[in-house]
C-alpha cells in the first residue's frame, strides 16, 4: 500500500506565445522518493519545472501538492507549503559568506544555529568554508551551497534542474551522493538531467521526456535498459 504522491501533474500542457511545448503531461512523484526526469535539449524539462514552481502558467491540466490542488499558485505560496526549487545556474550570493548564504533561509523561522546543525553534518565541506565568500568557491561547492540552502528551509520536496551542468564528473558524483543523503532524511526529490548515468544511480524512479511528452516511467534499471541514446541527446 503506497502513500499518495507528494506531487502530481495531471494533463499539464504549456505554451510560449501560442506554441505548445508540453502536451498533456501526467507525472506522479511518490512521497519520500527521488524521481529523475531525463531527456534531450528542448524536451520541455525546464518548462515543466517552471510550471510546477508557479513561474509559468499551464494552458491545461492541474498540479497537486500533498493532495491539494495548487494550479495557479504563486511561487512564494508554493515555497511556504514546502516546495523548494534550485534553478539551473546556482543563485548563491557571491559576496556573502557560506554561513550568511545559509542564514538567508531563516525567513521560515528557523534559527541560525539550527540551520547550521542541520546542514553541516550533510555538507562537511561547507563547514570548513563557512567564512569564505561564496563567489570564491568552486562551481561544485557553490552548487552544494545552493542545495544546502534549500535543505535549510525544511522543504517537503526539492526540485533540481541540471545539477551537473558545467561540473566535472567527480564533482557531479559528490553532489549526487548528497542528493542521496537528502532523500534519506525523507525529503522528496524531483530532478531533471540531460545526462542519465549519475541521476539514474541515485533515483528510485525515472521518467523519459522528449518533445514535450513523458514517453516512459520506470525503475532506473528499466529505463537504463530501454533508453535509446537519441533520448539523451548523445
Ligand atoms: P534544456 O535541457 O535545453 O534546458 P529542456 O528540456 O529544459 O531543455 P525547455 O527549456 O523546457 O526544455 O524547452 C522546451 C521548448 O520550449 C523548447 O522548444 C524551447 O525552445 C521552448 N522555450 C523554452 N523557453 C522559451 C521561451 N521563454 N520562449 C519561447 N520558447 C521557449
């Protein structure tokens, strides 16, 4: 008997200037699981995340968060009910220190000390660099900080867009280790990646998206077995 999905898309379509780029997408992200959405450039992955986070309004369909219809809700209201997104590109404040960046999450009423006690055990490297300006850290460290800041807000679900972008394979592996640790704390994760290997290693479920449609959903083994390289953009 499985719990109802934490996030569910039902018949979501979306367009830019009358051109439809998502075509009746159905997707269910189970509570406490990591779901990876894979697909080539232009598949519609980022658009789907924008629709989920309230940054782009769908032309059809509905979105449910913890069983509640949230279609049309503003990003800030979605954040308040536990939806947290880390967009492509990192969005840390370069002139603030690591600790100051983490403290930005205190708007949800958590103390600075609580945030550090929650985050530093998962990200020991950030503790070592707590007083360093974020902008002087490596790309991978900055991405880690963005993830840490998201965790600090105690989200129910985290959306990750192309975590691996521009990073060396070893760094990507380290980041995905962290994603695995986050999932172990019970946070649901929806992640989007163009390249599959690392994402499939950490995911419980994977979906393949192409041409604005979900083509397949399955376990990482099923998806890896069936994937045609064309879907992955090479
Ligand atoms: P990538 O991996 O390259 O980021 P993606 O799967 O995230 O690709 P989207 O960025 O969602 O794909 O793009 C889906 C389609 O929508 C593409 O054809 C793209 O050109 C188009 N598109 C995206 N953003 C806009 C925009 N602001 N205006 C017009 N068309 C857009």
